[in-house]
């Protein structure tokens, strides 16, 4: 079809996952040493998740291969999450207020990842197209962009998501929440990884920058794509989670009219947002 198959629970849109897992999220047990990666789909969840795993391991070899999707709060049944060894690196596309209750009580570490909405929309389109059976989606890019702009996708409107998280970060300044972005990671990966390591209190035998450089190499697009796991094959055999891995690919997809439409939505919905989105790596804009 030309729309995406979704689940609606408590007025919020989810991918067509099991409703009982989603309904159980508030009661999921959280440990003090958990780290939760939070991002709208396609903002770089896998990338940051993998970086954090190596940072916590304090080494880049001999770290067991684990699937990000086995550590996803709204997808993995609670008893499967319980089986994961500490320190767990969990991940979710939920809003702050939808996180398990214990996430706030234990004050576990949270990493929130942003990405510019133009690249993100393009990435989302490919995600839904490649998972066409799961989402029952066969539309074109032109059909897809209005779904993105109007929040007719899993996890709802990107605009609402970003504004909600922005407010959550601001209102919970006593909580350990670290904010990073796809573009900053692309622009200065070693610096951003050092910042992440500092936030996590991650330790390694190597000097901070040397270790960060090794983690960067281990988590490069090429390197991660070569280790892709069970989840990463779509119907047509193309990898789903590793597509282009660039900043600015949106220019190959957006027509002038589509770009104006996106800018119009940004103006209308994000004018009070303090987040500066980076649309290409040679210049920054809002
Ligand atoms: P593109 O579709 O623009 O290539 P998520 O992990 O949140 O699903 O995000 C997926 C996006 O991150 C995809 O973007 C994917 O290619 C990109 N990505 C995955 N691993 C990456 C890496 N190691 N470095 C840079 N981008 C990566």
C-alpha cells in the first residue's frame, strides 16, 4: 500500500510489533549500570549503540557480537532483556516519558541522538521500503515525504519527538542525559567519542584519544556493515540498517518543492527549538 502499517496504542504509533511487549514497557526492570540509547528511528541508533558497547568494554577486540535489536526495550520481551549481561546497552525510539519507570528512579545513563530531518526522512523512506512486507509499504519517495511530515509513521511525528525530548532534557537537568548528533559524529568522530567516553566514565588501558580512534575505526560505516547480523537483510537482499551513512544525501532526493515543504514545517513547528541541525558538513544551518 501507500501508507505504512502501524500499531496504535494509547494514541501513539508503533511499528507492527507485539502489543503486549509495548504495553509492558513501563514495568521493564532497569539496572543502575544500564545505558539507554534514545533516538528517533534512523537517527544513528545502531552506530551510537555499537560505539557505546566498545567504550564500556574498554577494548575493541574480543567483544562479543550482539544485535542491537536484541536490546530494544519496546521489542524484546522483558525476560529476554533480563537475560542480557550487565552493563546492558539498551535502546529505544520511545519518548522520555514512555521509558520504563525505573529508568528515572535508578538514574541510569541516557544518550539522546539527533539527526537532521532531511537526511532522516530519506533514511526512513528506505527503511520502510526495504521492510515492505513488515510495513505493508510499497509507496514512492513522493508518497512517503507527506507521511513523514504529518507524523503518519511508527513513533509518530519527528517534530513532536524532537520537541518532546528537548523539553525532557531541559526539565531533567539532574538526570545523566548526554546529547549528541549524527552530524557531529560524522564531523569530528574522535572528539564526540571522547565526549561519550567521559560521560560514561569508560576506561581503557589506552590514552583517551587513541582508544576513541580505535572505537571509531571499529564502528565505521564500512566496518559495521561488514559485520551486519541476522536482522539486516531485506526482501531484496539489500542491507536495511547500513545504506549510505552520509550527511547531505537528502539533496539527491528532495525536489525544490519538497525542500520548501520541509522548511515550512520546520518554521511552523520548530521555531522555538534550540537544536541546530546540520544539513551538510561544509556549513551549519538551523
Ligand atoms: P542512511 O540511510 O542515511 O544511510 P538507525 O541505526 O537509527 O536505524 O539509523 C540508520 C542510519 O544510520 C542509516 O542512514 C545508516 O546507513 C546509518 N549508519 C549505520 N551505521 C553507521 C555508521 N557506522 N556510520 C555512519 N552511519 C551509519
